[in-house]
C-alpha cells in the first residue's frame, strides 16, 4: 500500500536550518510528484509547491521562494524540504502529499506531518 | 492567485442533521475543486475531487456540487465522526486552499 512517512519533530533556533524528509513506499517513486503543505498552529492549509520526482525540477508557490528548497534522493524514494534562516513564522506542521492517481489529481496520500518548532 | 472563501467559518449542528458547506472562488476554477476533512492531529483526508466525485472509500452521505466559482459540500446526515474541519482546494491555476469551515457539535 502507498505510504508517505515523514521524519520526526524538530526544535530549531532562529536562524538555523531544518531538513524534513518524506519517504515513499508502495509505488514507483518517480511516477508521481511530491507536494508540500504547511499548517501553522491553529491555522489552515497552505500549498507550498511541488517537485517533479522524475526530473527533480521544483516549483514553488507564492511566498515560498528563497528560503525553501525541495530536493530528492530517488535511490531511497525520499523527498526533502529544507528551510533556511528559520523564523518564528516557520513554526508549523509540514506535510508531504501525493495525488491519488488513476484520473484523480488531488491529494489522496499524505504523510503524517512533521512539526517544526522555532524557538530560542 | 485564486482565493477560495469558505462559509460559514463555524457550523454548529447535531448528529443526524444535514450540513451544507460553501466555497466560493475569486475566479472560475472550472470543476477543479476538491474537499478535504481534517481532524485534530491528523493529516487531511480527501473526500471529493473534481467538484462532485467521491474519493475511494468515502461514504455516500458526502456529496459535492458546483462548477465555476460556487461549490457546495453536503453531508446528508451527520455522524459523530464527521465533526471536523473541512477545506476546499482548487487546482485550476496552481493550487490554493480555502481557510476552512469548522463543523462542531451543537
């Protein structure tokens, strides 16, 4: 079965960097893009963008350029989200997600989420 | 950027009642509209895609309708497990989510 398993919670100081992983299993990794979604505490969902797992080409949504980098290691079927120069506003749960497939282009598969806490 | 506005922000109903949630887009998204359910501490769950198609395993009490700029998610008879936050999301131009509707027990 399709699974997206994310790395554990992170506690970082302001100005530091963090790298969140999303390991896929149960399907051919390069068949479907990996998307990233942010959810600040008590807030809604924000789509951050996606990475083409076949070409490695990332695409970033408005507001997620500069400090945010999507990357891959296809050898281990894993996508990564790196955030640099962490700020208090980066406090959030970060989800990876994949479309359902078979004609359904919405996010039918989600990771469990990774909590990133930025605090001095 | 396409803005999705959900209403109401909070909906208070009792089990067995009918729930009607709305999502309005700032410009046409054709039928590229999805609905998700999220419970505390969990990832969102896809309910409806392409405005009116139920995702795999979603009960028939959930239905979606609309096209263009106005969309509705209807839950015909609320079960206790349906009380959660619901988000709409478009994929016509890039992807954006609405701000959510909290469905709470009255």
